C-alpha cells in the first residue's frame, strides 16, 4: 500500500524501466515460464478477450469447458468475435473429466483451442489442467487457461505443465487492487498470433511483447499498481513459493473442515479449489440475506452464489493476503450469523475444527 501511494514515476523513464524489468523477472518465476509475461491495464476479462482475439480467426472452432460463470464467459467472448464455441458442459461444483474434453476434441477435430478455468471461481472447483494440457499437446490444439484464482495459489508451472496461454489478475493471489491482468504465451501460442485474423487494437499481444523487449509498455500502464506489484512479488518470493502453496492448501483444508464440522455440504467436494470454498446452505436460510447481514452488520465480507446458485451458497475466499486468523474470524462470524438466522449450529464447533488444521502452520517454539 505504501508503494502504491508513492510518487508516480513517468512511465517512459529509465527509473520505471527498471521497475518493469524487476517485475518481469518475478512474473516469469510466478508463472513458471521462460516466456514474457504481458502486463495489461485491465481486469482479468481483458486478458481473456485478448487470448481469443490474438490466437483465433473468424469462423474458427474452439472447445469451451463450461462449469460455472467464468467458463460461460469464455463462450460469450468467443461468440462476440465470431468464433464457434463447442461447450463441454459440466455440472456446477464438478471438475471436468479429461475424457469429456477428449471426446469433444474427437468430435471437433478442427478445434483450434481449448478454453478452461484452472479454478472456477463461481463454484470453487479445480479443473485438471495438467491432464488437459497433455491431451492438447497430442493435437494441434492450444490450451488456454484462466488461472485468475489459481496462479500463486497452486503449483501450476506453465512450461512444465504444457499450458499454451496462462492468465491471472492482480486482485487475487498477488494481493493488489483490481486493475492489472497478466498473460503469458508458449512458443506455439506466439506462432498462432502470426496467423490470427481477429480484430484487436488495445489488446494486441505482439505489440505488448515489443514493449517488454524495450523495457516499456505499449500503452500507458497502471503505474501505481505496478509499483505495488514489485513489492508483492518480493513478498511472495521471500515467503517461498512452496510455502505459499502450502499456506493456501492449509487455509482451504481448515475452511472445509469447519464447514463439515458444522454439518454443511461443500459445493465442490471432489475437486475443491484452494482459493475459495463454496458451502451449500440449508434451504431454510436465505443466502442473500445472510451475505448482507455478514457484510453490513458484522463487518465480514463473504461472496454469495451466482445465477442458479444465488441465495443457495456462500463462498469464503482464502487466497492472497490471508492468514490463519482471517479464517478463524470468518468461520466465527459465519457461525454467529447462522445462529442469528435460526440455523441449528453448535457455536465454536467450526472454529475448533478449523484451528485443528491451522495448528499445523504454527511457528516453531524458541
């Protein structure tokens, strides 16, 4: 926050070029790639749109894994640009099975790309990206992964996993305000940009890549956010990447243990994301009213459900700048709010179950 509040450096100066160079090094490490990582002044959806327009041409066919609100977004972006999406529809809360994507690729052999979320934020389910990458590598098909709630949360090295395009955003594991999107392309994805005929201007990845080579950006960057990004990457590296992934895993397991101890079911029990947990609420509880009560009366902000899940689930995020006590406070607030709404919960039971997991991460005695 202090870095973002500092004086704004002009973006066409050697001083800012040095910041960009340091950030680029940290982003490559975060993404697990030797390729350039583009930094866009946009939300993650900007990078999603750019992935479509920079890789494909009008009339191209693509496979879209639609297992939630953000999988659905891939379909809408494709349709907006005249790309023909073939959906692999997955029940909300489930992870796609690799054989479902394999069948879709067999049915549409001309598909140029497979679009998927690593972590479907709307359902808190984790898709099997490495297995999908292996499928795509056997074909001339690009794998494009929305990693907005996965990059920096799970160990998802782009190059080693065989991902062709990987995307994330500033407001998740990178602990920043919204406003930056990041995208990296494999060599064969960069080759596809030479053939793409879809229109683009602001989200022109080749132009952005030329900017990186010059230690600059194609357009005016979000300077203050990039100053904060430099510090965020330094913090994560100091913690140690494996420690970062272990922390997210521990917080997620604690949250799931709390929900189970309180007698609730998880929306995504088979393949839960370490980024957030979706809890199914009793039919007697108005989830929207519960969400508002937690936010407005108790000062603890959760997320609700979307579309058909609105009012039926509540989501607890545990990624980014989050520690054990954030989880404890969230579970305690949820218990009290549920009690207020007449749910039959044993106060303290969820907190105790969470603490039993969180104790694994206590610092050693001195």
